[in-house]
C-alpha cells in the first residue's frame, strides 16, 4: 500500500466534490454545498494560496483531501472516501494541514459534530473542545507545541 499526499491542482476540483459528496458522516449534496457558498470557483480561488489544499492518494487512487484556511487559522475540511477509511489517509492529510497552519498561527481550530467519528479522531490527535455550538457541533482547538 503506497500513500502519497500532494498539493491539489485545479484538475482535482471535480474529485474534491466527488469525495465530499460520498462520505458517510456530514454528508452534503452539491446543492447544499452551493447554498453554503462552497463551489468549484471558491475552491479554485483557495488553490491560489500555497499549502492550502492537499490530496491523498493510495495506490494511485485519489481517496481524500484536506483544506486549511490560513486567514482563519482553521481546518476547513478533511474527508476520505468511505472505502479508504482507517488506512492512515486522514492522519497524513491532517499532518500537512496542521503543519501549514502552525507556521502562521500559535492556535488553530475546527468545528465538527461531537458525536461523529471525526470528533474522536481529532481528540486522539490532541484537539480540545472549547465551545458548544448549536446542536451537537463543537468547536475544537489545538495549540502549537
């Protein structure tokens, strides 16, 4: 099994949306993403920022991505195709996103459903709950060590 994490390219935008709309948890349709302002054009603009979006490939199949928001100091997104979960892609993607954000920020944050498997993943990596949000969502933060 060969895992490669690389910077995203404009040609990856379709794959980013295919992965995002195929997940088991926090599933959103293309229409819902558009309503939230997450469009291919927005992702293309984000690609102009170095160290912002990474793609994870396993055995030459693109199976996950992460997006860091440098202005906000946050993890904007991290998703892996369901059939490739548990193989280390999320951890490697998060390593890249955290390292990039910690170059500019002493403290970074993200928001997720506290009942999700993602919440357990983040907590295992040292993220701490700092705020209860509407419903079961919580804000997590991590400090540079």
